[in-house]
C-alpha cells in the first residue's frame, strides 16, 4: 500500500526505501530533512503514516525518552501499519 512514510532521524541517508511519500524528520537540518522536530513530540496528526522507521535513534535516547518516542510513533502510525 502506498501512503506516507516517516523516517525519524533521517540524517543524510534514506534508510526507509519503498513506495509512497517519504517524510524525513531530524532534530537538525540536512539535505534529506523535510521536518525539523524532536522525536518526543512528533508534529503530525494521529494515524497519518503507513510506516514509521527510525534506524539508530533509540540508542541516543534515555529510557524515558525512548518510551515517549515509541508512544509517539504508535500514535502517528495508521492501523495495521
């Protein structure tokens, strides 16, 4: 299914290849960043994304922030995404 894909911590390299519209989010501006934001408060409506992907993100977060990010990822992920 095509839809919106969110890659959190996109940096300079796209990791989440696939169909649909890719939205790259990072806390700093890069060539691939479309949205600058913190992963603890994703600035998107509920159930917007078919895929939420974050490579090498969790290891940079403390336990509480990792839980918050995962809850946010779940919130913006569409059902069965």
